[in-house]
C-alpha cells in the first residue's frame, strides 16, 4: 500500500493549524456556543497575549468569528464559523481518543476523574 500524498498534505495543513498549542482547546471551548473573551480565557487557561494571538490566527483561518457587540460596555464574542463547526465531530473524537489512550498526568493510574477507583474496564464507545 502506498501513502496518499493528498491526504498527507491535507493532514499537514490541518495539524499546522490545529496542532499549535491552545488552538484545539480554543475551538473545543467554542463548540457549545459563543463566548466572550474573559470566559474564553478562563476556559482555555492561556495567557492574554497567547490567547489573543491564537484567536487572531483562528479568525484569519476562517474557523472562528469575532463579533463586537455595542455597549456600554462594548463586548467581544467569539464563535465558530461554519468551517469551525465542521470540526466539532473531529474534536469530539480526538477528545474521546485522548481519554482512552493518553494518560492524564494529573490523575493517578487506575482512577477516574474525581479520584474514583476504576475497575480497569474501558468505557463503551
């Protein structure tokens, strides 16, 4: 079987954007609906300068929309564009994969979130 160069190129472009630290978390935070800057900062946990830069990049890429709402006070809300919403199923699957296959460094092996001891079985899909 040979590698598909078109698929490889598409994946390189996708991970060039999504693979940057915080970008996937920002998009995942916006899946449930628009958020103001402060709420997004709290949800993501990135510094102001990093968050502002990533939001500008995601907006330029056409996956996030920035809307200024007149005030007072003037507020800025971010939401997923149609292109960004198309990423939602993939983000959900990446999250499920990570829960199953990547250890959470903040959790003791054999426990579930909240410290409950796991019986070792995998969650059903």
